[in-house]
C-alpha cells in the first residue's frame, strides 16, 4: 500500500482506495437488504391508504356507451386530450368584470370555486402501452359492480 501512495499519481490511487473501502463498508448492508414487501392491512390485503390524485382525462368508471372497450386508439386519445386542453384554455380566458352573474348550471363542476385551485387532468395516461378507457379494469365493462344489499365481500 505504501508503494501505491508513493507513486506520482498518489492522489488518484488514494481516491481508488477510498472508493474501494467505501464499497466494502456498504457491502454488508447491501447483502442483508431484504426485498420490498407491500404493506398490508390487518386483514391481509394490500394497504392502499395514502394521497391519491386523479388529475387525468381517464375516468374512474368507463362510460356505458363504450361497453367492453378497454383502450382508446392513439387518434382517439389525442382527440380527448385536445378537447380537455381546450376546455382548460377556455376557462382560463380573462373575464369581463362588468358581466352579469352566470347561471347556476353554467358554473364549472366545482360550483363557484375558482378554477385556479383545481388540478384538472389534460392527458390520458398510458398503461402497459394502452390508452385506457377507465381506471377500473375488472370487471371487463370497466364499471363498479352494483351493490347488493346485505352482501359483504370480506376475506
């Protein structure tokens, strides 16, 4: 080791030795690291609690008129995105301060809440290379199954 340090490029040799020692120092932690395990609830299913956002053009439930259609074509996806972007641009236009109050049914879906504070989706996500028609993938119609009174689905 003394010969390495005494070489003309001793500084670069020291940095190599320092890097090797650092790797050796970290090696036991890397070797003993376990695979990530998804947190589960007390009844054993994946724990999906947290902060979820749905600022996308993709609806949670598939529109009934789409039936079992799981994905949009690229052209259909672009049309949906353009329409969403145009709605946002239109809503961002300056307003005439002397205009009369809008009719209740003309207000955005958030009521009279200022659109500045909303985070509307303007893009359709790609999931496994597809532009999905809904976030729900099972059942095949992409819709929440009807609830049956008294029926529970506990595991």
